[in-house]
């Protein structure tokens, strides 16, 4: 029980920071590109209470952590009005990319802090003797996973907006028609299909390899900064 509470005490703040910064980055990008909707609705604040979704930010990530599965979650989406952007088509691509991009920057900050604060230590996730090191490694991994997870080209993830912007207009319109079916589609692809056909596990076979590769680069940077 103590280990579970300790893990929750580490994971919850890391996840809240990752998700809140991700959402606020969408809002700031939209504001810079002409859409003040998030500002008007007071969603550019870093106050977690304005963004936290009890299910997506706390319950789902907690259940995943207890089950030993990759931890991810979501917050209340920051409102963006595509038609108020200076260039709706490419503006939405930039707004979508701002969230994952912020997560990668946060992971970079975590790696630098890990290297500076704890020089000379090992930085393997499964072998951390130091509580601060453990928290920082989880912080890095959560941000890497959240950033790459949101780049999946599936509605309503950020990757779907990027793909939509890259497609020719006619194809983009057809692709956009999938958006109302986003949640059932995610449930089918990420839960039902992997359960029925383990070889169709998108998270395990498609997402985790790049997550592990990117994590290795961040931890190598931390090790280099720490003088290892």
C-alpha cells in the first residue's frame, strides 16, 4: 500500500503538469495565430483546476499505473475556434503540434534537471535508488508518451489535425468526417482489437518502440550532463 501511495504521489503531479502545459500550449498557439477563444474563456491559466478532468486526469491514469500499463490521460480540451485563426487550415496544424511539442520540451527540461541535480547516477527507470531521480524519470517518460500518443493520426488526437492539414482539401473533408466517431474508433482500435487480436496492439507494437527510443535519447542526455 505504501509503494502504491508513493507511486501515486509521484505520478499524479507529473501527469497534471504534463497535461496542463499541453492544453495551455494549444491555447497560447491559437491566440498567437488569431484565435482568442481560450483567453476569453480563461483557459490560458496554469491553474490545474481549470483543466483537470477527474476521469481523464486522475482515474484513468491511476488505473493504468496500478495495472502496470503505460500511463496517459487527458484534460478538458482548451477551446479553439478554427474559423477565427488567421489561416484556419495551417493554423490548426500549428495549434495541434503545440501540445506535443510542449511535452517534448518538458521532457528535455526534466532530462537537464536530472543530469544537473544527480550527476553520476544511473538513470534506468527500473533501477532508480533515488526518489528525486525516480520522479524525474517518470516525468520524462510521461511527457514523451503523452507527446507521441497525441501524434497518433486518429481523431480526436492532435495528430489527426496535422494529417487533416496535410491532406488535399477533398481528402481532408472526408477525413474530417471521422471526427464525430473518434471515441468509438479509439475504443475499437486501442482496446477491443488488441484484446481480441494481441498482434493488433497499436500501443505495444506501434507506439512503445518510438517511446523507448526517444526515452533513451533523453536519458543519454541526462547521463552526459551528469558526467557519466
